[in-house]
C-alpha cells in the first residue's frame, strides 16, 4: 500500500510540474498579446511594420510554426515599444514648441 501511495504521489508531482510549463502555443500567445497591447498603446503612432509582424506571427501560428510565430511576435513587441517611445518623444517635442520650452 505504501508503494502505491508513493507511486501515486510521484505521478501527481510529475503531472503538476508538467502542467506548470507553458508550451510553444502558450508562449506565442503571451508574446503576441503583449505585442498587441503595446501596439495599441502607440495610438496614432502605430508603425505599419509592427502590424506586418503581427500578421506574420498570426499566420505562422495558424500554420503550426510556433517558433517562427514567437520570433515574429517578439519582433513586433520591440517595434511596438519603439513606436510608443516615438509617440512620447513627439508629445514632448510638441509641448516644447507650443510652450516655447
């Protein structure tokens, strides 16, 4: 009986540790969601290259190529961050010109 309990415990522990690890699809979805969110934050300063990477990432994921999808989504994150930075820089530049600063 102790052997059965030990076996069951080991099986449950192993099963739980596997369920905690995300798979390629989940990894892609997390990166893609982050990219979309940051891209939206860019507002009127959204870059078309970011949109292109998001489309490519989604297409790759639909074809089951999650490595390529993650790469494209990661590139979209970086591009989206740059577009948000541009939005902030332009807002500050406008303020300086408008207020004579």
